């Protein structure tokens, strides 16, 4: 029997899939904080003393298919953070690191956009980061490249250009917690489900954007990301 709702249910957020006409339905977005040593240091933390930690963005914060991203309200200091995105194709809880990659459908290139001023205020007051991290259009993402096409990237360039100039550049082998370990740890906190995305962390070089900026993100072997701030 079909369910009936008092309001129309929202559309399912989704991403294109490289080489496919079908799309990847997005369920939840998990983000790993400070997962590159140089970025941890630039944010004033010791990368050798921290277990991984996570925050979330709503699925409908995705910006996809090359669309523009609107500069958010109530902030004068919005920062870019380029990340490799892990797309979960098979769910599970308490997943072992040895089998974690079996749960991955593919990989993408994403931006964890951050209202740094609001995040900073929240940190000072001991409050959640939601207003700084989980705002509308805070998660631009490129097409998902299936594992069958790209394998499991564990090294290679990750880079962000702003108006054609390099702002962030690193290598996936610099991840403090690699993809299998991240999945294993996260799956002890949440039961992962198909459609979940994991933003795996950003290298050093985060900085502000302004209206009119064109952001181009890349990870070796994956579909590229491009969006303009409007």
C-alpha cells in the first residue's frame, strides 16, 4: 500500500555518476575534522594526539552538476575546504578496516564550505558547529566515479584552484586516518547506510572566498568539481 503524506515529500538529493545515466541518491553527509596534519596545525591543533571526530551536513546542502553556490547569509568569512568524498554503497555497523573498502561504491571531489566566523563563535562558547558547517549549499560535490573506474585512491594529488590560482594542494597519502580506518571508526558510532557520503578531510591552505570567485577542485583519477560563488 502506498503511503499518503499531508505534504509532498522533498526530492531526494542526488549526484551524477561518471559514465552512468542513473544517479547516486544521497542519504547523509559525514565530515571528518582535521584529517590532514598540516591543516590540523594551521587550525592550532596537534595532529598526533587526536582520534578522528565527525560532524554532519544535511543531504540537501549538496550543490551538484556544476551549479553556482550562493554566498550564505550572516557571515563575512566563508572558507573553502577541498576534500575527497567517499560514497557508501553497502551499509553496516562495526565494520572492520580489512573489509571497509567493500562498502565503497565510489569517490568524488567535494567542498566543505564553512562560515568560519560563525564556527569560531560557536567554538568559543562551547556550542555545536551547525551554523558554521551545515548551512544551505555548504556541500558542493562533483560526480561520483565508481570504484570499477577509479579503484580505491590512496595517494595522488588533491587540489583546489580559486580563479585559476592554486589555493590548496596536498596528497591523499597525507591523510591521518585513511579511508578504511575512517569507515571502520565511523561505523562504530553510526550504522552506515547506502547513499551516505564521507567527506574525508582537507589539506592545508583553507581560506576565504568572495562573490564571483570560481572554484575548481580535483583529485587524481576522479571527476572534477567546478562552482562559482554568487
